């Protein structure tokens, strides 16, 4: 099953992708996670990308497309994958489509998590991530048992640099300008399933799983 999850920052793409990974045994591929790792390792890609990430802008299409097609060529992707955060522009979507076509393949489904903007700012500002296992928390909606510590692996929780102040606003503007056109792109191809992402993660998960059977 080759899936894409699209939606605004804070819609819960990563959370739902992890649920799908657990249920269907296909890997979650988060371009944001790959870019953050590259930035912290100071690779050439990471250094180039950081400037864009920290401004709430998108990393150029050629860089992200190369990064994703390389990742999708790995052995663990042969049975499928969940792309979380890619594509984010129509040129990326076209690039992915062409690359898949070259392999005689195509996407099976695109899930669009729809969440209104008012809810997103609150979600992003309260989001915390575990440094060890990547589990996501929210200070108000889904706090860890012990403040600042992951329930699962006991490592420290951190706040993403781009989940602060005006970078949040910039990311939402970038989403509206560059990613929203993908909704039409995939709807026209008959691939889009819209999910109401406003509810708590567990309820959204039920809708997501229902749409995948
Ligand atoms: P995310 O973790 O998905 O919210 O991504 C964090 C940041 O990484 C985004 O705000 C972008 O700067 C960058 N990024 C992630 N995925 C992409 C993509 N597909 N195209 C361009 N930039 C991306």
C-alpha cells in the first residue's frame, strides 16, 4: 500500500502515519524528520535545507524529490510506505508520479487531514517530541505522565524550533500557497480521501483505518 498523507502543519499527519505504520507494517517516511536529522548531522543536504526550514519555507523541490526517491528505493519500502509531509507542491507530486510510473507503479491513496487554522496554532505551539523515539505529545491535549519525559523511552522531550511564534505563521502561509493546490491535483486523479482531522487522534485514527479497508 503506497500512501500519502497531506494536511496543514499540526493536522496530525505524523501521529496518523505512526498509527498506520503500527497497523499495516509499512514504514512512515517523514521528509521533515529526514531533514531535521540531516540538519543535526550537518550533512550537505542538512546545511542547505536548514535555512528554508528555519524560515518556515519549503526546501527546493529538486532536493526533496531526490531525497525521497532514494529513500523509497530502500528494501523496507517494497511492500509500501506512508509518505508524511511529501509531496508538498504540485511539482513534487508530478515528480513522484513520473518516478513511480517509471517503475510501473502508482500511489494507492492520498489521505487529506482537514483541520481549521484556529486549531492548528494551538496544536503546534503545545507540541513536544521525544528525542529518543520520536513519540509526539501535546502539553494540554496529550501530556506525558512526567513533565518533559517520554512515557515510552524516558528520554527528554523537546520543542521544534519551527513550532515557535512567527515561524508557525510562515509555515501556515506556505501551506496555503504551495500545498493546498495538491488537494485538487489528487482529487482529479480519484486518489483523495478527505478525513475530518479536528477530533482527538484516536477518533481520527478510526476514520483513517476505515478509509483503508
Ligand atoms: P514537517 O516536519 O513535515 O512539518 O516539516 C518541517 C519542515 O521541513 C517544513 O516546514 C519544510 O521547511 C521542510 N519540509 C518537509 N517536507 C518538505 C517537502 N516535501 N518539501 C519541502 N520542504 C519540506
